[in-house]
């Protein structure tokens, strides 16, 4: 039986600063989610989606197939389990149905990007999702403005 060297856990060798930074990012993310309104949660989903798409595009350009796959996997989950799941079900609303179809199309395109190592579908999804993310930001900002108490002059 040949002797092999044991695999080492990379997490075990993170510096104290790297561990602290990772813990801070996790706590920051949990805090943002816990205190967020439904509209703010959508914005967080869109921001994370955009971040994962950029990460995948960069990894693909660097031929880092593992990182590309992880980032695209997260992006597809955000589309399917986050954005698409947030839509109102059992409705005849054409807008909601169309938005669900768009999220499904984007998830399909990202799966193709992953399979073929093609950056074009990633770029297409970024172009499709950016206006929707900006529209949600605008809606949430308007709602927040409407909820603020009126200032006395």
C-alpha cells in the first residue's frame, strides 16, 4: 500500500487577520439581512448576484475553472432560490410571470456559460439584470422616502 501525504485543511492555516476578516464579513452579512425590509433583501440579492457574476467572469478570464463554477453556482441559486422564489405564486399577473421567466432564462444562460466556459452569457445576464436591480433600488428608495416623517419647516 503506497504511502500518501495527508491532505491539509487550508482553513486551518488561515492567518488570524484572515479569520477575523472572514468572521466580520459573515457578521456584517447576517446583520444586513436581519434588519432588512423585503425590498432591501431584494437589493442585497441583486448586489450579491452582480458580485458573483463579476467574480465568475474574472475567474473565467484567468482560466480559474473552480472559482468560475462556484460563482456561477451561487448566481444560479440567487436567481432560482432568491429572486424567482420571492415572486408571488399563483397569480395571473403578466409582469410577475414574465419576471419569473426572465430569471429562469438567466439561470439557463449561466448554466450554459459554466458548461461551455463562455463569458458571453455572463455578460448578457449582467446586462439583463442591471436595469432590474436599479429599478428595485429606486422603488425601495421611494418607499423609504414616503415612510419618513415629514419635517417641520
